[in-house]
C-alpha cells in the first residue's frame, strides 16, 4: 500500500503524464484523468483509514499510560476492584465541577496524598483541554511529560501534523482542473467510458 503522504505526489505525476501524452485525444485524456483521480481517492481513503486506526490505538495506549491504574497486574483482585470503584467516584466528583473546582480538588488531593483523586482531576482536565490543571498535575510527575505531550495533539489539536483532522487536510487530494465541477457519479461514469468510443463521438 502506498503511503498516504505519497498519494498526492503520485496523482500529480500521473496527471502530468496524461496531459503530456500527445497520442491521446482530449476526451481520452479526461477519461484517464478520471480513472487516475478515482484510483488515487480509493488508495488515499484506505491509507487514511489505516492511519486513523493507528492513531486511535496509540491514543488509547497513552490514555491508559497517563490515567490508568498504577496498580500492578499481580495486585490482589479485591484491591483492584476497590481502586476501580474509588476512581469512578473520584471521576464523578471531578467532572461535576468547573475548572477552578477541579484545580482545588487537585490541590487538596496532592496535600493529602490522594493519588486517585489527583488522577481523576487530571483525566477530566485533559479531556476538556484545561492545560493549566494538567500542567499542575504533571509538575510532580515529570515521567509522564512525554506521554502527555504526544497525547495532547492527538486529542485536541485538529490542525497539527499529528492531529487527525490536520493530517487529513495535509494529505487532501485535489481533482485535476479538467474535472472541476464533476460530481462522484459523473466521474465514475466518465472513468468507465471506452477511450476509443469517446474519441469517435
């Protein structure tokens, strides 16, 4: 499979080759341009879907690494269940207040050593793009900085190189000028035409 970043460049190469092919009639060129463009769109869609799946999996990993339980997998099951219940309650409290309230809850949790509440505040703050609260939580946890820095654009920054929407925009395909204004149905019909018959009409 072609890398998604290569598809626009390959389409451009094909378009120029078709335009410069003096053995083709204008009608035949349009047919080939339509085929090249639709093939490129199909390839790009498949690659973008694969990239989106990769990004989603990476995001889930980073979220678990940052905000998941820090208990060992070998921990006593009763302890794990109790921690999960406590964390759900903490998430509810953190989500029920505003940004200032979450920061206050985080400060209190840090003072008394309530790691579950601190993690819950950070989890909600991160999901709501409250960067000050997130940075406050990270201050005493520098080991998590690299994960947070990678997760932030995947979660919030749609226009960045790593943000999914921005990545799609950066690799968007433009139809050849000769096909401007053509809808998907028209393009599909054009691509299915016989070049020789089109040249004869």
